[in-house]
């Protein structure tokens, strides 16, 4: 579960950093960015990616 949680954390931190790039609107607040990235679709993608990452890392651990 730690691996899945870490991948989910990295996913959301990457989304949050993407909200504050130069190509997005200036003056965007942190509250608006958090509201924008915490959606059910993003959560489903994060959990799915976390489990895929967990399976891959477990496979690599057993191989090496």
C-alpha cells in the first residue's frame, strides 16, 4: 500500500505543479488549483496507475 500511496502522491503533485505553469492563466489560487485537480476521474486514474506501478515493482523485485 505504501507504493500505491506514493505513486498517487506523485500523480497529484505532478497535476498540482502543472496547474501553475506559464501556459495556464495567471493569478490562479491554490484553492482553485486543488479544486480543479481533485476530481473523481483523476482519482480513478491515480488509483489505477498506483496499482499498475505496484504490480510492475513487485515483478521487478522478484526478478532481481
